[in-house]
C-alpha cells in the first residue's frame, strides 16, 4: 500500500472503516474532490504507519472491532495533535455526538448513510484547520521553553507585569522574551500573536 503524500493541492486524508466497500467508496469520493485519500479497514494498521505519513484529516467510523473510533482518535492524537478528525457512525446517539466533539476533538459527527455534501464540507474544514495548526506549530517551534510559557500567557490576555508575576520574572525580562517571540514567529505585535494562537 502506498500512502499518499501531503501535497499543497492534494491533502492526505485517511478513511478508517471496517466496512471495506464503504471505506473505499468514501475514499474514491474524496479523491474525486481533490484529496489524496486512502481507505483503511483497521485503525491499528493505520497507527503502525501513521508517523511516516501523517494526514491532514482522518474520517473514522466509531463502531469497529478491538479499537473503536474514539480509542483510535486518542492514540492518533498522541502521534499527531494537529490532525483533524471527522467521526461517522451508523448508530448515532446524542452522548456520542457530544463526546466526539468535547472529549475527542472531532470536527464533525456524521450519520450513515453519509450526506456527501456535509462529508466534503467537514473534510475541507478539517484540512484547513490542520494546515493552520501545523503552521502555528512550525512558527512557534523555535521558541525556548521559557518563551513558550511567556507566549502562552500573553495570548491568554495577561499583561507583561502579570506574566512577570506569574513566572517570577522581572518585567524587563518578559519584555525581552516578548521581543524574541515576535522575531521568531514573524509577527509584529500582540494582536498578531493572539491571531497566530487561534
């Protein structure tokens, strides 16, 4: 099996479903709409190769064999916190719909049979979200541990003085860290840092 590579114009999307025909059909639909989609029957198989070929979005069934969609989501997020996940199920419940978003970070919860328009919209949204997350991570990767702490507090709305008090630093040191953060992230002030964090 050849895993699709992330390309600027064709996003890698994986479809995980223990129903071979459905998974293949969803992957074909996504390919027709410009994605590099690949179906997987077993989430464990995908997990074993995921680190070498991460995706921007994963569409996964919830009710599967030994590892259900929620357990799979937890495990894949440990490898790649910036992947978007869209859940699908033939057995919808309100509790699972809420959990899919709140506990497992899903962008959508789709009922089978799938509404193609909603599926395509969810995957497009997921790809865009994942690209933003990856951009943020790339732009903040050069921050030192202390700069990351300062960054996190600043984008939460804390003033330099408040950040200094929380971290036990002098306001001047916080100003120095803030200047370094702005330089390393290519932003030009607090408003852009907050926008970057969102």
